[in-house]
C-alpha cells in the first residue's frame, strides 16, 4: 500500500468509527436528550467540586516519546499516577511507586482525572470507547483531558459520549516537542468548558509553561493543526534555504547565524535547525533520531488538509508540504524526525 493509500485508509477508518459513535449517540429520543442534559449538569456539579489542590492519583495513558516525560513531570509535582500503555515495556521506566494497570478501563476505575497522549484519532477512539476503554468504568465527575493531536470532529463527538457518562472531556494538544516535554515547557492549547479550565490547568501547568484556553471542545485541536501546518512549511523552507546556501559555498553555521539575526529567522532555524553539525541537542545532531516523527507530521498535515477541505480554505503550501512528507514516508523516513526533510532534499538532488 502506498503512503497516500495508507493515510486514506486510516482517515476512512477514523471517519467510520466517528460515524459509529454518532449512530450510538442518535439512539436516544428528544425526551432522552432532556434526561441526559440533567445528568450532564449533575456531572458538571461533581466536577466543579473537585479539589483543586488534590494530590489524588492521576491517570496517564500513552507513554511514548512525549507521554513519558510528561508523566514524569507530573510525578515531580507530587502527583501519584495510574499508568497504562499498549506496550507494557513503556511502563518499565517508572518506579514501583506508580500503579501500572492492564487497560484504560482500569485507569478510569482508579482515577478521576485522566490524561491521554496517543498517536492518532483511531487510537483515541479505541482507548475511550473500545471494549476495555475509559468509558466502561469512568466515574461521574471525572475530568478527561486528551493531549493527542486528532481530528477536531472526533474530539467533539467524544465529548458528547463522555458527557452522557456524567464526566467532562477537554482536548488539549501540545506544541514544543520532546525537548519541551522533558523540560516541562510545553504549550497546551485547550478546548472545552471554560469553567473547567482552571482544573485542567492545575495538571497541565506541571508539564507546560503556556496553557492557553482556546474555546469550546475542538478549538484546541484546531489551533494545533494550524500550528503544525505552519511548522511543516517553515521546516521545509529552512531546509531548502540551508541547502541552497551550502551549495553556494556558505558555511552552514555562519548561514544559520545570519538567518537568526535577520528577517528569515524562525523556530526551525534558531531552535531546531535541520542541518547536522549546526546545533547540539536536536535530532539533526543524532541522525534524526527521536523528536517528532515524519509519519506523525504527515498525519497532522492530513488533518489540516481535511479541515481545509471542509472549510473551503486554500492551503497551497500546506498541500505541498503534505505531499513532501508523504513522499518521505514512502522512502524510508517515516520513523525519522521531521527535520530529516533536509537529508531527503539532499538525497533527491543527487538522484
């Protein structure tokens, strides 16, 4: 299967699963809606009474490159954790004091505040609504925060399913990469009930230096998708610029220095430079290992494309960036950091 076909299949699956959620939600009558609204209000009252300073266990699901350091920062702030990852070895990095359980449902049974950090819409749908998902054992009044980057439509539908259980869902994707996750300097873009933002910020502030309320459920995802589209465009532009300068005889470190004191400066040039040898402590200095994978960037650009189509928004450079990152995935770069676009361009010109 081609990279485009794989993305199309994954997107179709996500839409199908979201549609299934809609069908289940449509089973109630108009009178049922009134009853659910009353139950939802009771659940909100329970959430609003949650102790802000409570150090009761927090659930954390998804302990990958980002989730691992995020969970560790919660521990540093004194929060005991209930942990789950589909790959048990991901939990071995945590000390015996943390509870490791065997399913998302078990997390929901033991914690009334849960953070999920997962790769895709399909993963989030499964963790929430699957046979052993969070919603099987979620407590009324629970606060469920999803920090994955997924389709805003999926976030909105999950929020409805969560509300039926008397709990609250907030989308809170992050920006900053692995380095910021380790340092506790992430930016969180939060969508959901405004009266619950303070409760979410209590936890998110342990993992990030910027926690921004964006609006209703789904707006956090919208902000993240826009950010990552711009990031992809700027990274490709930085890689092309650095490659051109090197071909013209400029020393890459000198060129980066000039760019970063001039109008072309951007995060991709001054903080995450894609050229090996220009900066230490970034993926380009480690054969593009770690960081934010090319496959994930292609996925996020696919979300941006879908959103652009649904809103009839022209995204010419976003579309080209999507094509480039999909091509990279098909040529062996899927697991490398997205800044490996510099290496990809160098190899393409030699063909």
